[in-house]
C-alpha cells in the first residue's frame, strides 16, 4: 500500500502536534533532564501543551511566522512571538535564558527549496543547542538529508500519528524524533531507538 496520499495539504504544512503518542516515547528523557526549551515553530502551542501534560520540560520562548491563539494547556506566562526564524540571535538568547534544547515539529514540505531551508535551520539550531525535531521518518533516508544526518545523534521512532483532531484515521507516513547536535555528533550516524509500545 502506498504511503502517499492525494489529499490536499494544509497551507504552510500546518498540522498541530496534539496526538499524545507524539510525545510519549520521548517524555521520560525530557522529564529527567529538566529540559528548558525553545519552540521555534509553535503554531498554537499544541506541542507545548502536549509536552507539558507528560513531563516537566519547560518552554521558555515560542515563536512562529504566523502564531495562532494559544490552546488550553499552554502556560499563561508564555507569549507567542511573531518572528521569522532569522530575527532572533539564538546564541545570546539561549545563554541568557539558560536554554538546554530546541524542540519543535517544523513543516514537512517535500520539495527542494523547502528541504534546503529546513536543513539550514537544522544546522543553525544544532550549533547553538541540541535540537529535537519531529520529522517524517523517511527524512533519515533522503539523499538531500545526508548532511543533517551527519550531525544527528539519535532517532526515536514514533510511528503514525493523528494530525487532525477528531479524525479516526492516522497519517499515512511514520514520524520520528531526530536529535541534531554538532557538538556531540561523531559523524558515524545516529543511534536508532525502536518503538517499545
């Protein structure tokens, strides 16, 4: 059966990460590390609320080029900033706010220009702090991703998620969390953590 679908995709590839299964495999890791993170593609904050419901990781800063009203479960103290990615000087911001990670579900647009932009973002963030991104599982096998995979240290498989609230159907493609970190990457490739449930 084909993993592809002919259904139209949402504008800007906007799909909120509300499915608890997106966070469950990785929540213990963030919980134990006392994670303080930035969400650079926050949308309405579904991922932030999802993480907050499952572990003690704390979102310090959230931004998007088109942020939406916050969903239930996002701390009232957290403001969503309308910013383009390049408008923030991440190293100083992370040092001043004691940030440990970037955590996000960026757009999965599958074309050469979008892939180039995502790869540029991965490299920029991973130079500053370890960066967890929820991506299409096939990202690991895409030729265009080879440079990013050289700085990927871990992959935690998630499986197929429900991207549309109330839908009875899961996605047609598998998801996985990828950890990118230029400081600890060996260049030998990531450790694959298979699904345990």
